[in-house]
């Protein structure tokens, strides 16, 4: 990953990287062919930098990893799932403005 603080997570590493994380985690479910995913990526990158040390940011490519999106009922992408203490605390599906994502992050990291 080009942006520091963003982890590429697979079905195999999801539990260790996300569910066992001591920090809240924002997981971006995406695919390379998805236009809205490409549009939201710079926002996710910026938030990863802004909240470094408070929030872990992970990306899951749904074309390469089908078990994890299926496990969490991800039907549309981009899907942003917010995990705290190994559980889904919130989620956003589809493209939304940065402020909407940031509002949910603030609830997690405070």
C-alpha cells in the first residue's frame, strides 16, 4: 500500500489484523473495477493519515477474498465497516462525503 497506516487484509489475516486489534479499525471493502471505490479511496487514505495512532485502516479486496465480506453481509461496495473490540460498531455502504465517515470515526476513537 502506498499510504502509511493502511493494511491490505485477506480472509486469512482478518481475525489477527482486525478482530484482535487493540485499536478501532476501519475496514474498506473494495474492488478494482468499482468506480465509487476508487472515488472514496483518497478519502480513506487521508483519514488513515489523519487518525494514525488512533485508528487502524484496513482494505479487503472482495474479488480476492470472499469469505470475510460474506461473513459480514457485505452486498454492495464500497462498504466501510467500523470495528471496535472485535465487533462491528457501525457501517457505511456506498460513496459518502468525508465528513460522514469522519463523524463515525470520532465516535470510535473518543
